[in-house]
């Protein structure tokens, strides 16, 4: 087993991974940027190494610097978390060449999964249904695209082969918009991914997003750990995730789980991954993409199965067989996750920055909080605004929703504006209660969370006191911290596509 593992990440995921490693008796090394020198993940690690600079590009995305730190400090393995270097096949390859184990899939599997066109081809080979579309031609490019779009039928969706985080995606409703939309998507894809290749898909109206957790070991065993439904999204970013999906029948669940495993076998997948599907209004399912990493929403699966997915990742990376067989996995009850972010729902979800003046997370049976912050943490302009994840378990979906509602009411974060009120509004919505949701649900309900933030009086008093004691700025008018303009929030965008994963 590894003696020392370096976590190439920050925030809640670095802290969550450190907890498992320490429980396994493994020493935890972390890295931190200048902006993060007092961050919680640094305090939780057994040793910390500085990455000079602030932006992701200068720090957490510098695979060369991170690998150098690993080599000089006797690190056996690197856990990449999600985002940053987690799906970078070149980094996984460099780790392999340096003799440091990368805790994740092989670079080969990552390449096969990372390109949407090759993943779609693999799905077709595995007999997994894909969205009707057209992949274009490597030599002839988009010659014949007008006939192809007509054949597929409008509306069509243009997608980037290397896409992520919804970038390079355009919906086209009629032929007149096709050419200019393709050009815009190509420009966006070239700028974001260095690859302008795009392809066409039928645009599915009101799909549900349902994904399967998969796991493979180096002995060739591949299994699935059931589904998570993540249909509630904003600009392709997941907001609420749950398991089981309220709409899957046992037969459909079985079919989709088997499809996910077949696809994973086709690309020789190892370690943790997620196969994403869309399910249309008729109940037909289509392969969407493979995320070759640990997913943000993995705790939903952990609560239902009682298995630590990070521990499983570490065991498998160390060459051990999967610690469970498919027929030993029996999911229990219902789990829901909400992502707590420093953003203002009443102002177009603009990120909010500042110092956390008060932090009180809910605590009760079956309530889990994976947090990256505590009182005094700086929420800066440099990284993604997700502060914590709140995950609850209930025997039934109804019980889980009641527990989530209670936990959100007890979650107090002052000093920055958060989306907690928005989430309370969201889970109280009758359509969320009845499970009648799809990926455009929030677009169709722009009123959700559109009110001034209400902070309980006692929390304001506590914050004012804390403010006095610490002499740090925190307003007491409900709106807190400082809002960030669209241009200022630029560096957050560079964190990649993990927010949808
Ligand atoms: P990315 O990798 O950029 O996140 P995905 O392929 O995972 O892109 O798609 C992101 C989201 O876009 C999906 O969760 C779904 O909501 C929507 N989407 C993708 N493909 C289609 C489609 N063919 N029809 C309708 N919606 C789609």
C-alpha cells in the first residue's frame, strides 16, 4: 500500500480525499497556491507544498510542478480529485513515466473517454444507444452538413469533440442559423480546448440526466454502482443530485447499468468513472459521455451503498481487486446532494467573494457536509465558488427531502452571499417533490429563488459580533461579501468541466 499520497487539488474535495487517506494510515501531502496559504485543506494535510502564484493556470493546473514536488518528497501516488488535472491524460502519462501512481483511469482509457466522438463510437461498438446525429468526417470536415442536419431533423445540437462544461455547444432551430452557429461553436471550442472539431446531435427536448457510477480494477472486473439523477441544472451545471432516480423502473435500471458496464469494458476502463445518459420523455435512453474521474456528486452513491469510493479508488490503484462484486451491492434508501455555492441567485448567480464571518453547518443523523471552508476562510476570485456539499439520506425520497429542507434551514454562512435560500426554494417546489423535472426545469422556472436573501436575525447579530471582534468587513443587510463582475470571475471558468460532473 502507498505510504504517502499527494492530493493535487483544493477545497472540499482535497479535504474529503485526505480524510480517507488518513483513515487508511497513509500520509497526506497537499499543494496550495498563494491565495490558499491559509486554506482549510492545508491545515488538514500532514505536509503542504507551495505552488507559486494564484490562478489555476499558475498553480493547480501545473502538472510539471506538482510532479516535481511529488518526486522530491517521496510521494508514491497522486490523487487528482475532480477538475484541474483529473482528466488530463498527458498528466496521467507523465505520472506513469515518473514512477508515481496516478489514482484514476489509465491515460489510454482517459483518451478514449475524453473525446466525445471516440466515446460515441465506442458506445456504438458496445451496442449502447446514442443520440441520433452525425459525427462528420475526419478528412472532409463538415461537407454535407446541411443535408445531415435536415436528415436528423431540427432542432439540432452542435457539440465540440473535446467539449466540457457546456462549452462549444449550440442549439440550432432552423437551417438559416446552422452555418453561423457552427462557426461560433468551432471558435469557442478552439479557444477552450485547442480543437475546433464539432459534430451534430438531435436536440432532445426535456431530457432527464441520469448517470451510472462505474468501477474497474486492474484484474479486468468492471461493475456499476447504480445511478444518480442530476436533471436539475443551470447552464449545464448540476445543482441537485439524487439516487435513486424517481423515474427508473427496475428493468430500465438494469438495462442502463449493463450498458454502462459494456461501454466501460469496450474502452478497457479502470478505477472510478461515470457513464452519463439522457432519458427522453418516452423513457428511451441515450449515451451522453464518460467522465473519467471521481464525480462531485459521488457521496450520493456512498450514502446509499455504504462504501467509501475514494478508498476503493486507492485500493484499485494499488493493484488490489475490487472489494465487492456486482451482486453484493444492495442500495439502500434515498440520498440527495445540494451544492452550496458563493453566488447570488437574485443577481443572475453572480459569484460573491469575501471572508466567511460565520460558518455553522447542520449536524444530525444521516446528514453529511463535505466542506472546503470554515470561519475566516477567504472566498477569492481565483477558484470555483462551490463552498460545500450538503448530502442527506432518508429511508424514502420524502424523508430525504424533509431532511434536506431542515438541513438547509440550519446551514448558516455569513460574509459571502450563498445560494442556500435558492436551494430551499428549489426543494420546496411541487415539481421537485413529485420528481417531474428535466434538464430545462430551471429555465422554465426562472422565478425560483428570485427574492432578496433572508438571513435569520440571530445570525446577523452573531455576524455583527464576530465582525467587531475580528474587525473584518461583513455587512448585515442580508447581502454579503462583494459581488464579482463577469470579467472578474474569469479565472473560475478555467477550472474545467467538473461542475457538470
Ligand atoms: P459537457 O461535456 O460540455 O458537459 P455533455 O455532453 O455532458 O456536455 O452535455 C451537457 C448537458 O447538455 C447535458 O447534461 C444535457 O443537459 C445537455 N445535452 C447534451 N446533449 C444533448 C442533446 N442531444 N439534447 C438535449 N440536451 C443535451
